[in-house]
């Protein structure tokens, strides 16, 4: 039995570990936090369970790519999800003209719902949606299709800027901003984000989105169960503090508790720049280390977790996006812009969800520079000025939520907040990035990080290598495992299970 040690028990580490376990590897996952899952983590406050991330998931509709991976792992029947409403998967409010757009599920629903607001753009919307799916069709991995080409050539649209791609099909400036509303979900930046990233995320949510019911930790525990049932081990609350590398080969890892572990393969599911700090500077070429340090990170986020008073606020079965101005839709990553430019508001579902919500969540993009003055502090010990800063930011957001839901503040019982520093410390993510390395269509060689490394038994996995989010990370896990087992090995296994 071959062995693999996974550094980091987030979504990427758990999916990679689960797939390897399914294929006969004995897997050990080492996670520094008490709770596994990374973005699937939860925390308890005020007697309620709050998800830290992964609030909206795509690819989990029957036949979807992640749905099929879960079929292969034999956990699909145990996944607890709630689909958002078909007639309104998302609502989008612009404060500039106090107008709200409601977007329906499906390609036809997306076109018809937006054509109702922009009838003169209906044919352009059809062409745009066709172009989105044409781009996605260039990605064999997205559809879990076997691939024969190691280096596949792509269309010109695939690698153009996302904002330019939209403008190519949509004439109305307001509609251009409306169809770009999901860019905060992947760290979208104007004249940087590639069209293929925009297309993948957009196509996923056009086909339908879901939410975890009763906490995303349940899904993390399902992945962990695949590992443990195959004889693997999940080590919690223990961090890797040293990786011993000799002649481009890892001999062992040592944890902060002084324990050493050896394996045939080592998989890093943590931020690559964090990984570099765990080994000697000579373990990898200087050019490689310099390159990793030079890749910019996607922006971070500020989140407000709210316990609501009983039966005071309705459960809303779709996400609500708030935007200030149409022309600011691509500017979340710019330091010279006012904060906030927009945010996501949602009411997460509980088990046996009724008409009222027990909690609400506000998540808003934020730059790490906004909290850099406290970067030397630790959780719970950041000082009174930091707490005052968080309180001010929270009140700013709550005032804007009142535009969506008048008298919302009267429904609030208790509030907890998290900043980019929280994300940095709990996820181990450089600068608290929510989406890993930022991708720039002008320099895709810098943006793309291979899963193989110059160390012969070290591979990478997670959102820094391919795509962020609940869809991108499991697909990258397939890339990582196939770097060991061979091209199309896992793809063919998945398709065989699904077809049976």
C-alpha cells in the first residue's frame, strides 16, 4: 500500500486525500486547526453554528461535475444541500438607481429574466450565454472528459479579459455590470481576470446553485470519512513545522508536537508561500521561490455573522448582492476606491428550515492593506483600536442592508465579525486571500501554478493551482492525483462509476 501525507485539511486536502484513499493509498492528513475543512469550517457563536465560507456551491446539480465526483466517492446520498429558488437564484440591487434585478435558473432563465429588464439586448444576451458555454466547453476537466493533449490550445476569447469579453457581446453598460455581478466570488478585477474564469463561475451558477444545510462541516466530515474508512488518519490541532528535503526529495515532516511522519508522496494543500516557510531555502530553486512571492493574491473579505431574534426576519432562499454603482463592478481590488463597493447578503438554511431565519451573513470584499497595521497581532489580542475599527465597518454595512431590508437592525440579536486577519490566521492564507493567487490574462504563465514541483515526491493542490471555490478545488484535486496515477486515470474511474 502506497502512502501519502497531506499538509492541510481544507477542501483541497480532503478531496485529494479522499480520492487517493479511494484508489488504495493510506492517507494521513495533518491539519493545524481543531476543525477540519478550511473554507468548510464552522464556528459556534451565540448557540448557533456559522459557516466560515463555501456559502454558495455549484456543480452539485444531478449530472454536475462535483456531483459526479461525489458519486465516485460514494458520498452523494449523504450530502445535505438545499437548492436555491429556480425563479430567483440571485437578486442584484444597485444603490445608484435603487433598482433590483432578479435572475432565474438555467440558460434560458438567465436570458429571459435579464431580457425583461433589457429587451433591446435579448439577442446579445443569447450570444453572450452561448459564448460563455463555448469557452467552458474548451475545458475537458470541467466536464470530466478524458484529455489527450498535455498542452491544449485555446480560443482567443478564452484568454481575453473578462470585462472585454462581456463588452464584446453586451452593448448596454448597465447590463455589462449586471452580468459581471459574480466577480467577487472569484476575486475578479477589471482588465485582469481572464474570461475563462468568469465563464466557468457564471456557467456553474446559471445551471443552479445550492447551499449546505445545517453547516458545511458535514461535507468536510464526509470527505474525512472516506479517508478514515480506507485506513487513513486525520490529525487535528497539529501543524507541520518543518519539511526535511534532501536532493529534491522529502525525507520526512515534523509537526509542532515533535512527531515525525514519512510517506511516499507529500501533498501540500496550504498556500504555496506558507509552504516555502516550512523548508530550507535551498530546497527549491531561488527562481521558483521568487516567482511564488511575486504572484499577487486575490483580495480578502470582511464578514459579519448575525444571530437574529426569533421569528423576526424571513428565510430568503437566494443570495442578495448589493452594489453601489454600475461602473464600480470590477473595482473591488483597487486601493483608491471607497469601501464598501458592494457585498453579499444571505440567510443560511438550517435543518428543517421554516419560514423564518435564525441567522444572516454579510460578506464584503476587502483589501489586506486595510488591516495591515495589525498584522503582527494574534486572534483575540489585536487591541481596542482594532475592535473599534471592526465596529465601525460593521455599522457601515448594516446601514446599507437597511436599503435592502428596512428595519433589519431591529431583528438583530447578536453580532460576530471576521476580517482578512481572521482568514489569514485560520486558513493559513497569505494576506487573507479568499481565492488564492490572482489570475491575470496578460500573464497567464505567472498566474498558473503546476501541481508538480521540483521536489520529486511533493505535489500541490488547492485553489492556488487552478480555480478557486467549491468547483475549482475538487477539479484540481483530480489533477494532483493524476500526476501520480497517470492522465485520465481518475476521470475514467469517475465516468465508469457514474455510467454504471
